[in-house]
C-alpha cells in the first residue's frame, strides 16, 4: 500500500483490478449460465413431481382411502422433503468445490519424502558436540556440482564461520547437516556417528537454527517462542526471551506475550522478529547451532541487540555460522573460506589474516572508502555491522539452561 501511494499509482491498481475482475467474470460466465439452466430444469422437474404427489394424496383422500388427518400428515412429510431436494444442486456444487480445493492439499500430504530413515536407525545422543564433514560432495542437478570434497571439523563448543562469495554453497553446507539434502559423496559425522545412521527427528532435535529471515508463524509471541520445544512453560519462555533481549519490547506490546504478531511476524520490526527467533532457539536448548546471520537491513541499535542475543545463544554450543558481518568473523574460533565449491583455507582469524586468501582480502577492504568497501564486501555476502558485544577472550559457559 505504501509503495502504491508513494508512486501515485492508485488509478493503475484500480484499472488492473478491473481488468482482472472482467477476465474472471468471462471465465465463470459460461459455467454460471450452464449451472442456472440445469437448476431451472431440476426445479421444474421437482415441482412437477411434487404436484403429482400432492394430487395423488388429495385424490386418494377424495376416494376415501385416506382420512383428512392422514392427508395432512402426508402433505407435511412431502413438504419436509422439498428443501433437501431443492438444495441438492447447491450441495453438490459445494462438494465439488471442496474436492477441487482439497485435491492439492491431500496430494501434498501423500507425497513420500525423498530422504527416509534407514531401517533400524538409531536415536542421536549428542555428548560432546563435535561435527565433521569428510570429503562431502553435493549437486542439486546431475552434472552441476555445488560442493566438491568439502572437509573440516568443528570442535565441541566452538564457533566456525563459513566465508565465500554468493553461490559458493554456504547455505547448502548447513542444509546438509540438517539432512534436508544428502551428499552424493562423503559423510557428515556428529560425535563420530554418521548422520545417515540416525533418525531425522533425533538429528534435528539436537540442532537449533536461526535463519537470516526469521520464519515466524501467525499467532502470539508466546506461541512463536514456544515453537522451539514441546514442553514450554511460562517461566522458561520468559527466561528465553530475556536471554534474547526480547522481553523488554514484548512487555511494551499491547497484550504482552499474548500479542498477535500476524503472518510471518509482520506486526514486528525486523530486529524484533530476529530476537523472537533467537528466543525460540534458546528455548530449544540444542547442543548444536546453525546461524545464518541477519544482514544490516536492521538499524544500528537493533543490530547491537540482535548481536548481543546471538552471543548468549552461541555460548557453549557447537556453532556453524554463515557469516554476514566482519565483526562476527573476527570473533569465531575457526574460519573456512570457500572458493569454486571447494575449501580454500581453514584457520583462526589470526592465522588467515596473514595469508593472501579471502579473509585477508576482507580485512584489507577496511582501508578502502566506505562506498567502495561496501560494494566489495557485498560480493562475499558480508555486511559492515557494529562490533560484537563480547570478545573471544570471554569464557564460555555450558549450554544455557532455560
């Protein structure tokens, strides 16, 4: 609506609506005419049939075979059958519409998942939280390889950032850990166990995910946060919200935690949506974390609040980060740079700063003019953001119990 008004295109939208409306009317006109023809014939036939029934009842009464009371009763019974018979065409039409409308829904429900649990798959029990990618290759389409023999490890409780240009497969690597896809070569291990050997439900219960674009459902703030666990009580929800720097703004909403946020959280700002999503991940309290950082579409204050919440969330968890901020990259334990679908470099920020690889190039961009720096950083999906609220030197705690 704001876009239409700002470009003064109300008349164009009215014209577009009118054109589409007439097109729909043309499509339904033939159907409507046919339906009314059949409806007239059906009603005429039913009226003739009931006229015959009434005439038969009256004639039989005149002949003395029915009493006046019996005649009255039979006429009332015949009259009661009129409504369902006259409404039958409407009922049939509604049934046909319901069948058509629900066809795609039931077909979707009947689809068999492409990735299935193996027979006698085990339940994943994460003890330490070590993640390993061993010679992993993947392609969405045959002949179009996205990842080629990717190998790296994330030690328990540490943070690893993936850095590379757009389309290098950073998100694909995260999706493979969730088993949304499966590699055609290599394997992914968690605490030494191949994720193909465990059930998908147990795997995903042990992984919390914060997406770059928060996926919030229509409902209340409380329901959105509680989505992270099957057993959510009020106290845990509030503590999760506080850990995510969300409690204060939630309490300022009209109904607090019972405020409806709209489809995809449209009634919340970008930063608020992110913090609700982080609170959901905090409440899930999984030992592994996949973090696709929010970009700088947030204002500076929201960025700081979101970044602070993320620091709390990452404490003590094995974290795979699709990094979009230099500040985050500088504060991780390990950096993996990707180039042409392969691992280009692996090392700490300090180690890679002295090479001539991608990370060193990113650091050198800090000396460029602001506009040029932003253009270059965008090539690597990196945004200039506020510094991280916490440094690497701070001790990690165990999983943040909620």
